[in-house]
C-alpha cells in the first residue's frame, strides 16, 4: 500500500462506522418485543435500520405502528438500550488498526454521532476510546444535528483544525450531506448499515471504502489525479 498522509483530523460516525452496535440494538428491541409477548426479531432484519436511529428501529420492530412510534416507546427504547449498551457490539473489523494508524501518523480522530451524547459517552470507555478520541459530539450536544454541518464545523473549531485538513467517515447519507455542507472531505463506510434502497454512489462522497482496512491506503484520502 502507498504510505498514507491522513488529514490532521479524521472524524467518524459511531454506529455503523466505528462500532457494530446492531447486536446491542437487537437485544434492546427484543426485550421490548418480549415484554409484549412477541418473538425475537432477527439481527439481520434490524441491522439495516440501525443508522436511522431509535425511532426507525422501533418502527421496524413493531411494523403494525405504520411508522408512527409514540414518544413513550422511544423513551423505553433508550432506557432499555442504556442497559444493553456495550454488552454485545464490537468495533468493525479493521477499525482498531485504522485508529492506531491515524494516531501513529500524528493525526487526531474524533466522533460526531447522532446518538444522544450521554449514551455515546457511556460506550466509549468500554472500548478504550474515551482517552483517545479527541472530541465527541452527540446528536443532542448542539442545536443542530446531522445532516446539518454544525456538529462537524464545531468539532473542527474546538480542536483548532482547518476544514481543509479534516475528513468525515460515515455510513449514512446524512453523514455525507453534513460533510459536504461543511466543506470537508467525505468518505462512505460501505461496511455499515444501509436500507435496500440506499444508493451510496448517489450521495456525492469523495470516496467510498468497502472495509475499514481500505482506509489504510492513501487513495481514499487523496483527490484523483
């Protein structure tokens, strides 16, 4: 592989990009289904919905609601998930090596997620990332969340890094929209969670990576000649 010059700051989405949290989410919805006398939902049936958030996962777990998920069910989901958080999920293959390589190159990395900040802060110590991630911005940390660019712009400003020296990696269209609006380089994590109708090629990202280890090569971080 060509030697990599990482951007000064690489920002990542959390669920579906760094962390395969789908098993934690499946444990959550299956506790909710069990409490209502329903059989478990298959992990693979829930996986595509994970990056869409608690409302989308609840809607997938209870299709009879027709997408109209009441607020009390969202609160139940978050309460149960807090108990299951970090118990089942693991970093995606290659993520540990990627984060090590970014740090070894003298660059920094951080997390910008739409997950509520209090939940994200609880999961990071379980992964040993709380002392390594340069910044954590949650979905409720600021007045706006992705696809708005504010969380990405905020992270760069707090860390004193120019936008042209930042990149954002995420598995959802909202991630790429936020990065483009912020003026940052954007990379699609194709190993993450997508619905069947999602078309990452149409999102307008600067690069796409099939697996995390692809980002150990220089090509995704550079403009085509």
